[in-house]
């Protein structure tokens, strides 16, 4: 992906840990994502915060849901994404 000329790639958490994905992408390709949709929908705010922390540690550029947000996602889980990045 890093050799395609894309400015940013929106990756799926099933691809691997954020640090592994960063290593695959290299330093020039921006990465977006890091929070799994299943965790958003069925996990706790603490589990979401842990994924955000892993994405931050893994040098992900834009941290957020890996895809479209499920409509029944608990609001607390969405707030956990923003709260962890402050």
C-alpha cells in the first residue's frame, strides 16, 4: 500500500496490531483507524480506550473507527475515542 502513492490508508483492525500495520505501511503513508467496530458495538468504554491507546502507541495518524459506525453503538464508547486523545 505504501508504494501506491496514496496519502492515507484506512485499515481494518483484523490486519494486525497498530504497530505491525505501521511497520508494513512505512513512515510515509498516513494511517487511519485503530478502533474495531465489534469493540465499539459490544465492548466497554475501557476496551475502546485500550484500542485508542494501542493506536496512539502504534503511531496511527488518524484514530477512529475502522469503518462505518454501527447505528446502535453506545455513546459512551464513541466518547471514549475522543477522551483518550486529549
